[in-house]
C-alpha cells in the first residue's frame, strides 16, 4: 500500500511540467533526505506517520506524508530570487484545490 502511494505521489509531482521546470529536472524530486551540497532547488517528500486499524471485516491504514522544498539562499546566476522561487514551488505542490468547487479534483498539485 505505502509503496503504491509513494509511487503515486512521485508520479503526480513529476508529471507537473511547471514544477519540474522550476526545479530544473524531474530528478530533483526525492523520497529521502538529501545530503548537504545537493544541487538546489529540490523537493523531498517523506512518510511521517502510519497507523493501522483492523476490525473483523475491515482494514484501514492512515499514512501521513510531508513535502519539503529547498531553494538557494541567495539569488543564483540565472537571476532566480529564492523567495519568489520557493513560493512558485509551494503553489505547484499545494495545487489549486481551494479554487475548485466541491467534488472537483484539482488541476495540479
């Protein structure tokens, strides 16, 4: 279950051409903490908690994921301001679900 969920989250992030454009490549999306010195910007998504509830006829698992994004601390050679880039990445990850009517899936994020 968690493996499939992990794959689905990665697929959704990688499929967002705007997000991968902001990051520079789809290879900048990781599911593990990256060592210092990793080229920025990049995104890390992690499973933070998992609980299972079982009963006679049902089985339920709740999985919490967190998504972290890292950008340069100073403007880089391409002229990207860190705060502007971080906000753009954040917007792509969070998506437009708040703007959608009830029952409508977000178009991104």
